[in-house]
């Protein structure tokens, strides 16, 4: 059921088997598997998953290469709801471990917000990350091209940049390292530092040894039309022509609601076992939040693994008669 302020009260009075935080590809996959295992599931989605910004999914098996990410998410939500799952558009502010049950406090609505608490035996954290974008004066100018031919993922879109003139926008020397694996796809690379960091001698020598250019003057705006970026105008008035771009400025992890659990991490990512379980036995992390490859297909697989392990846990603690009775009810 699609929950709203008008009909969600009964849901606050039940205990779900699992609450999934995040309605992207991973969260929806988990929810679909959980419902097919005859478990009660609530997906809480803040909206605008990373997949939402993907204008075309060129590397997802079985889908036409021009399939937009938002179409996959829409179909996933419809599938989940058709299986009897509950879906709420809201923002998770806090999760409290009450022993055998988690209390999940959420904010519903950006305007005239209301606060509710839902409860579940298990949590699947699937709230993902959001990529930092260049902070230009006209941010709309960035959105005109981000997700089209201004990319944020080398693994996803390296092929799209093959043999093209690429502008790489980095925010630190560490993020600038992406130019070297990008060199597998193209040799025509310009590193834009945006004036955010100094290129140290070692990095400069390695860049110059590969023939890559360095531009330290900040970008004023992207140039192009119909969402196809063709170059940049710098703050000193110069124009540099490009065929495509790659943003490497880091990401924000949407998982502050888990901070109090002191879960094991690797950098900013949560460490999990092969079934996506974190260092807390009843908290799972999938997709971009966990250590590993950030891909839609990986997130979907993570959702299936986490859901299956939760089903196994619940199944082992529930007699077959109780399980059948639940279906009959």
C-alpha cells in the first residue's frame, strides 16, 4: 500500500519484519524479495535515488540501452506494491535499537512536516549516496548536463568517453587519480582543479608523463545545448572545447541515521559479509553504502542477498505452522 499522512496511522501500530531505508534499485529489489518470502515490508524512500538521475542505463542486462533510471524505479515500485508491500515517501531521521525491535523515526513532508515512528525486526540500509557536483554560481547550468554526457561514474560510463576529449573535474588530489584509469578509454584528458587544490609535484609529473593537461582556472559555466555539453567557459573568459566530462568530487553518504550503532566501516562505506549483513546482526547495508562496486546491478543483487538472509533468520525462528497461519491471516 502507498502510505500517506492520511492512511499511515495503522502502520505505526504494527511491527514489520523489515524496514528498508531507500527506494532505489537495491531497496526495491530487497522489498520485492522480502514480499515474495511472505514477509511484511515497509520501504521508506526519501526520493531522487542516484538511479533517478541516470538518463540511460547502457549496462543493465535485458533492458534497452535508452532506458532511463526513473523508469526502472517506477516499475520497481509498482512491482513491490503489487506484492502487498508498504511504501512511504519520507526521510528517516533516527533509528533506535529497542532490543529485539528497531524504532524508526521519520519525517513526512518537506512542508508542514509530521513525525511518526515505525517498528521492525530488521533494517536494510539502502539509502545510497549522492555525488557532489561543481558549485557554480548557476547550479542549473550543471544539472543541464549532469547525467547526460557529464558523467559521475567511470565504471558505468568509461565506454561512453572512449576516444573523446574529456574534462575531468576533481576536488582533491585523491579524486584526481581517476584520470589514470580513465586513460584506458581515452588519451585526450584535461584535469580541471577548479582552484580547489594544488597539484603536487608527484601528481603533476605523472599527469605530464601521460600527456594529460592541467587547468587550474575555475570554470564559470558549461557550454552546450540539448543536454549535450560541448565545452566550458573559464572565469578568465577562455573557452575550452570538450566532447564529454567526468565529475570526480566525492559523494555524500545518506546514512547518518546509523551513526549511533558504531558499525564497522571501510572509509565511508559500511563493511558487510557476503550476504550484506553489517557488524550488527539485524542491520544490513546494500548498494552504494557498502564497500564494493557502485553499480545498479550490484545493488539489485545485494537486495536479493539481504532479503534472503533475513528470511532464513526468521524462518529458522518460526515454526512452519506459524508461517502458514500468517499467510492464512
